[in-house]
DNA sequence: GTGAAAGCGCTAACAG
DNA sequence: CTGTTAGCGCTTTCAC
C-alpha cells in the first residue's frame, strides 16, 4: 500500500473544495503591521504588564502612569491583538448563529434578537448560513471545538442537529425553533402542534372541510409537529384527512409554494383552503392560485405561518400564525449566555406563545 | 482631577452597554478541555513538530509515523486550537461581510455569492448586521484591526464608509454596491445612474409624464445616483421634475413604501407612475396604493429596483431593474481575496451590468 | 504601583 | 525524516 496523503489531517478549511492551508505562501513569521503591547510599553517607559493593566481597566495603576500609557496607545494607534488575548484567556467573545437560509425573512428578526442580547453582554454575534447542509453545519460546529467561537445558536433542522451526534452535546450551544428535547441541549421554540391546530381550526370555523397542507421538508421538527397538529385538528372535527391534500416541499421559496398550489388545484376534489407552514410558502401559494385562475380567499382560503412583516403587505393580507421572533432570538441568546456562565447548570427548554393573526386571506 | 476610569482603554467590547472584560471571572489560566498538540505528541511517541507537520499535511513524515499520529489524534479527539495557530501564522482565514440590514432579501443573494467564493478559497465568511449604524460599523472594522478577521466586505451606505475615514483605507476591505470611487478602496457595483434612467425611460415610453420617485436615505450613494438618473431622464424628455413627486425615506421597509405612496397620492396632481428605488419599497408602494383605492398598473404604474425573487410573486408582478446579485457578491469576494494575496496591487473598481425586467406593474 | 517572567498552543527554522 | 527550540502578543502570578 502506498501513501495516503488524502487522509493527511482532519479537514482544516471550511468547504469541500478547500485548499490546503499552505495555499498562501507566507515566507517568514510576518512583520505585524501595528505595534504590539511591547512597543507601547517602551514608548511609555513602562513594562508590558502595566500596559496590559491599563488596557484591561485594572485600577492598580497610578493615574499619571495610566495617562502616559494611554498617550502612547493613542500616538501609536495600537490595537489589541485579540488572537493573542484570546489564546491567553481561552475565550473569544464570539457567538455563532447558524441558520439554514438567511434569505428567509423569518430568520432576520430572530437573529436581531440574538444580536442585541449578545452585544449587550459584550459578545459579538456572527451569522453563518449552513444551507441546511450537514457538512457546512459541522464545519461551523468545528469552529467551537477549535475555539474560534465561545458558543453557538443553531436554527437548523432538528434532523441535522441530531446528526451531529453525541459528540456535540458537550459543546456550548443552544437550539432555537428547531430542537430535539431528548438531546439535552437547551432550546427555545413554540408549540408547533398547537399552533398548527389553531390555524386549521380557524379554517374549519370558516366552514372549510377540504383543507390542504403545504408542508416543508420533514427534516424539520416543526414540519412534523405542524403536520400532526393539522391531522389531529381535522380528525377532531370528524374529517378524515385525505393524503392527496398534503404536500411536502424541500424548499420554502415562493416558487415552490406557487407550483405546489397549482398542482394541488389540478385534483378533482381540490381543497377549498390551504394551510402553508411558512409565510413565504403561503405567499407563493397565493401567487400559484392566481396563476390557475383561483381567487383568494373567495375560491380558496390561505393561511400561513410566522407572520413576517411582508404578510401584511401582500394582497390579500395573509392570515397567519405569529411567532414571537424577536423573543425567540433573545431567549436563545440568554440561554446560551447562561450556559456559558455555568456549563453544568440545568438545561431548560422554553416554549413561547404564538398567536393567530386573522387578515384577509382566510 | 480625579481618576478617569472610563477612559481606561480603547473599547474592548462591541456594543454601547458593554461590560468590562472582567465580567466573567476566570480564576486561573483555565484548564483547556481537549488535549493539546503536546498531548497528541506524547500519545503518539513523537515530538510536537511532527504532529504539527501531520496536521498541516506536510509530506516529510514517514507514513508509519503519520499513521501513528493520526491514530493518536483520532483517539484523543484532538482539535486544533485556531487561536494559537492564528496567532502564530498571523491570519485567521475569516472574512467579514457587513450589511446594513439582513432583513432585506436583496442582500441574501449577494451574501451567498460572497460565501461561496470565500469557502472555495478556504475562508469562512461571517455576516455582520450593522444596522447602518456607524458605531457598530466601526466595531466590526475594529475586528480587522484586532486581527480577528483577515478582511471585510462592506455593503453599508457610502456615507458611513467615508465616515470611517482615512484610518480604514489601509485595512483589507472592499466595498460592494455602495462605494466612493475616490476612497481608493476596491469596489463592485452597478451603474445606478443609467439603471434609474432606464427605469424612468420605460415609464416614459409607457406614456407617463407625471412620474414619482420614492427614494431611500441619501446616505446611500445609490439613492443619490438613482435620483440623478431619474431627474436627467425626465429633463431629457422635456419634463420639469416636480419636487413634490419626490420622497426620501429613511427605511426600506414595506410599511415605509406603503405610507409614502399613500401620501404621494393625496396631492392634487398625483403621479401616474412611481419609481421606487428598491423592490421592498415598491411592494410597499403597491400595497399603499391599493389601500387608497388605486389599481396597479391601471391607475398608477409602479417600477422597482433589484429584482428580488419576491418581485415575480406579488400581484401584479413587479417591473424592476435586475441587479446581478450573485455576481456582485462573487466579484466582491474575489476582489478581497486578490487584495489579501497582494496588498499593494492596484485597486480596481468594477461595474456590472443591470437589466430592465418588464412585468405587470408598469 | 510596578516589573520580571512564565506560558496559552501552535508553527517553522534549524540541527541532526 | 524527526526533535529541539524560539517565539507569535498577550495576561497574570509573584516579587519587590
């Protein structure tokens, strides 16, 4: 057997087509551009220890000395090298947020919530788009292991989270919206089962009996839970759910919703109402219905999920289930911060309330 | 004069309400969780140098030795500490992308373009939401100075970029969509002046003479350029632009567009066509027009800008100027990578082509 | 109050 | 091919 250079090392770089690290040839230890703490110390006529103390706001420095140091810092344009500091203190003050698709406006407000809590606590939050791809997901999780970040919040499909396996359970992260209660990872989300039931019951109350479900990928916990909520609400109303009314899509794009709706309408006994598990899908559904000559809500009623800001803008305005997006994000961030502060504390699971918002579409 | 503890140091943490770093008390140098390279070396019965060589895929290691090291790595669950590695190599392989609002779908596709090029080259891309706030912008730029990231791509308003001042010019970053050609920073964007002209000329060709402009904040270069394109296109057609037809909004939210449109319609000689400088605005405009009883395009025509995926979904489908979003992002990433590879190379400015997409709204 | 010195985990000469 | 060693820039004892 010959050499196996491809096994050479655990993958170092993010992507699949990643180059070896050597790619950028750096001849020598590199002349750092700015001055280091030593330069400042020299310029101020003190030791590096004193500069460090000033930098960190310790109070055991004589004011006069402090001022001298400050002046030297100012004059030299010195900036702390966080790499060095972080290596020394073993923390990076960086939080990662992993989303399956940052094109979906649903995530925007959640992420804002996370960001605001993070910065209030002196952390930076950085966003990662995993594309719901396990490989990318893993590469971001690896940033935790490799100490580039202190913690992470994951909004990826529960299935992907589980695929990470036990190895990740010890890592400082929390789940948001998507989670597996059994995993022992702190989470925050809503009661998708009840929420979906609420939506369907609203449709039923409006007199609909043939109610379609346009669902997303069952990789998502919410997809499975909302489907169950839909099924049970129907059964409870004495309706046997027809499998032909149900569709699973592997995308939340508008186009996906549009063509699914058109397809649903091609059936002989087409639904008179459609519950889409995401507002983006629902907006596509409305478009698709229009394209096959159906009026909303007169011919077909449509209900969505999330209550993104767009929902109120379209024609007709979308009836939907509102999620407390900002709070979801804020709570997730707080859970993570708690976990970081106290790694072995209990891991709570939090469910936040949803709300049915009735507008023109159903 | 008493102590001035508040001056103590250049701000260390991101936000305004940030705590001192001491916040999380860490008693001792911290027991790192995983094994270090030394542990692996010991376990494999080799020196740290050899482990490092294996880790970095150098080929001057005997296969048998390599396998022993690999086994030790596997067994111990070792992960490279990037903090240490980065400190040593003086690079982080992290790229930052700064956007004013990641709720705007316009940015999503651009960011995907950046991300894909970045990971192809072995870099991670992390997204930062500045909220178009100079302070936050600055704090992210500081991550460059503090060596937490190797480079950045900035999509923030040109005005904010300029406010960063000369100090930032030496930093490894490029501008995308928004830029000041005079700043000597590489950039990629489109010809906003011509694009806006194209939109307005389309409206003129449809027979409109009273054409309104719903513009965003003039902090944005594109806002100024598109306004000029609008004005000149009108003048060229022998129309004296009426200032009452123009509005500047400090938001791109749907709601902002909606209320602006309603307000525009309250005028005696209301426009028969509206050019909105963003699709999100245009979508809001359509909603606003509908809310005051105007039909689109029969009563009022509407043209947008960007061609986000939603544009084709709404009713009526939006006539708009398409920006090559993916390419904008990819190009920005490539420019940055170039600049990183060769810091003193020439800084190109790139303009990509736009395209008028005619749909139902105008 | 201040300085000297150790060391965080890693890479890259330099020797052998 | 492999090991020894010197730092990268910083924080933090421990002395003075």
